[in-house]
């Protein structure tokens, strides 16, 4: 399974994402929350941990 981090999903905005993380505290907070949830989902999917679709969908929905 591949990760779906923002840099991977939007490579054309790589510099803009970086700039916003450095200069916009609200964006940085949202970015960090997204990154944390994305890592949790990726970890569950790649390690085939026992979970159900409801739990994964809840994580994805935020």
C-alpha cells in the first residue's frame, strides 16, 4: 500500500505546502493531523492489523 501524504498526492504544490507549513499555523495544525491519521491508516493496511472497514473509514473521514 502506498502512503497518501500531501506531498505525494500534490507534488506540483510541494513548495507551496512547505511554505504554508512554515507560515500558517492553522495549515500546519491541519497538515500534522492529516499526517498522523494517514500514518495510522497506512500502518493498519500494511501490517494487516485486525480491524474492520468501519474503523478504517472512520479514520479516513476524520
